[in-house]
């Protein structure tokens, strides 16, 4: 960012140090909100800067009415909302319930919408005639990252011989709540390469390929997060399936479960061979997948778990930012996906679908690919609006 300048009451000019076609996409995400300078100055003068988070102000369809930490958030209708007055008088977000408690509140009618239902709850939700479900492709990816700095996985031909039985993965882990991934970009992305194909699982072929490379007794270590992730509901079970798949091609796999921030420490120590990882973004721009996961700079920022660095790949990403023409950008991202298909620093596994369950009388609820839903146009079909 070089400068930010107000041109008039409705126009602001952002001047960048270099062209960046992804800038407007990133400005539209949840992690780049525009906050009130007047409010910030007022809070700073009073020494109450933390109120910017606890008592936020904005221009959305609802305004904060009450906030009880760890319990609930009560939002009141904003009569000055620029798109028109919302139909609901208020919306209450329950922060207290977890696990089966969330499901119980939906089934008893105490709550109207259940965000992020667990896979184990889907059969109950589908069988209840009082409920409706929304499923749509999500902007996320689960993948297997190879440590490309450690032999023998520093050789692309070895990485290509470690394919996975994706069909069994879909059946045993996701139960119809994900799409098989053929690219690091999810199918919901506008730059997804429709020609990308999932490698067919052929144990005999891959075993023969490894034997031809002189690798007949390969032992690898797989670092796995122990907790459920938004892109993978059961990482440890996934790891067990991978171990069984790799055993068919003559590879012994040791599973190393880790928790939270300890996974990052394990991956930066470079002692691992493989890791199960994932990524989700609030931006529909392809750069938000490619650059954080696989650029050379992402090694230093500790998000490139493959430790893979390709100047040709980085140059392709940079070229994609130099033009505002969508066709030109997609050509660059097609080339980027071709490089990844050849080098295979990571093996894409699945893109989770975004799920939401709600009462049958709730209308106008639209789920975005990023998993969030706006209540601006929501209303109750019958009875008094709550």
C-alpha cells in the first residue's frame, strides 16, 4: 500500500506500490473490514480502544444490542440499512451450546438455524420433516503435503507414486459432504481447471514404479492434527486410511498425531515426510490459495508445509496479478495448475461442502461458499416474526 486518499464522500483512492488484480477481492473479505475512523479516534481519546471489538459499529443490516461473552449475541434491526430495512426485528446468535446441545436446540425449536452441523448429525437432520438443509461447494481444500526437502520425496516421480484411494476416502470420511479434489483450487473457484483429473488408484502400478526407482522398503512419517477440522471431520481416521492405501504399494507409514500449534512446530522441524493439512479462505480470488500454500515466500511465513519453491510457479502467480483481464488471469492460473500437476508438491484430497440446517418456515437464508450466511433478507413464512 502506497497511500489511501479520500476523493469525495463516496470515493476513496488506494494507490498500490505495484499492480495487484487480487486487491479488490481481498478488500471484500471478512478479514479486511472498513472501520469508522471517528469512532476509533473517540475510543482512543477515552483510552477504550478494546471497545472497537466489544461494541462495534458499522453499516450492516443489524446493529449490536447485547453481547454476553460465551453466551449469546443479540442483534437488533438497523432501520438505516442501505439496502432496505431487514424483515426480522432481531437475530440472536447462541454461543453457549456445543456438540449435541446445538442439535437439541434446533430439534426443540429453541433455535431456528444450525450452522456447521457435524457429519454424524446429518441422518437425523435429513429425516426430520420440520427441517431443511443447504449444501453448496465451499472455498476450502484438504490435502496431503509432501516434504519436498527430504529424500526420497524430493523427487516428483516418487510423489506421483503415492496416490490415494479417493473413492474410499469420500465414503468413509465425508459421507457425501465433500467433493473429490483434483486441484489445489476447489471446484467453486472461477479459475478451477475443468480438465484436472484425480489420479486413478492403481497399487500394482505404483508399487512397480517405486521398485523401478530402487525404493522397495520405504518408511514414512505422517504428521496429523488430532482434532476435527472444517475441511476434514476426522483427520486421524483419514491417516489410517492413507496408511492402508500406502501399504498396498509397499510403504510403511507411521502416524504422528499432534495438537493445535504443535503441528506447526513439528512441520518446521523438517523431521516429517508427510502431513495432512487444509486451507479455507474468505476470498474467491485464486491467489488466496496458491500464494499462501505453495509460493516460495510462504515457506518463511510457515504456511507452505511442502517446503516447495519454484521460481517458475512464483512468476506465473505474479503475472496473474499484472492484469485486470479475467481471461488473462485464468490463463496464468491454468499454467500454475499444470506446474503443480507435474511437480505434485501436494496431493489434493477433498473440498468440503458447506452445510446449514434450518427450520422449514425460515425463508431467504442464503449460504455462501465461505460458510457464512447473511440474515438481511431472512423472514419467517408464518406467524409472528421474532
